[in-house]
């Protein structure tokens, strides 16, 4: 999506991601979260950019084909954290942890890109 929004090839390296995140932020949003799960190798690095600073959140890549719904799950989990009163960076960190747990718990349905295992994190209430 970053490549489409910026009318350029999608980011292929971490340096490309840093540049794309800043370029997207200059388009007007207060914050940008650029996901790095599609890079070819290395850890999964996401970049948060507020126009003044960039925060890089890195985690080991999880080897799975069951990635259907990661973006929707991430955005919903961020919204949930914000609704619970977390600041944006904390909400993103918590959401990333939830998506990682759901990736690891994916049930493996079907032959293609299967769904996440959303049941991985149970409510404590």
C-alpha cells in the first residue's frame, strides 16, 4: 500500500521503509505505521513515524503461511488498546504482540494463506 500511496515501488529494504514512512507522514497524517512483514529477509520491522522521530519495532520473523488477516487484526487491536486508554506507541506494541501470538497459534486451515489463531489470547476478565 505504501508504494501505491506514494506512486513508487514498494519498499524493499529497511532504508526504503524509513523513507516511505516519512514521505507518507508528510502527506498529512499525524502518525504513520508502516508494516515491514513483507520485506524479503531479516526480522519483521515496523516503523512508527510522527514527522519528528521514527520508532522501529523489531521482532523475529515467524515462518508461517497462515497470515490472512494480519493487517485487519493489527488495526483492530491498536484501536482496542487506544480505547482502553493506552498511548499510541503502547497500543501498537500490544497489538503487535497479539498478532504474533495469533500467527503462532494459526490453526492451519486450507491449502493457501490461512487465518490467524485469534483464540491465542484470552480475556483476563
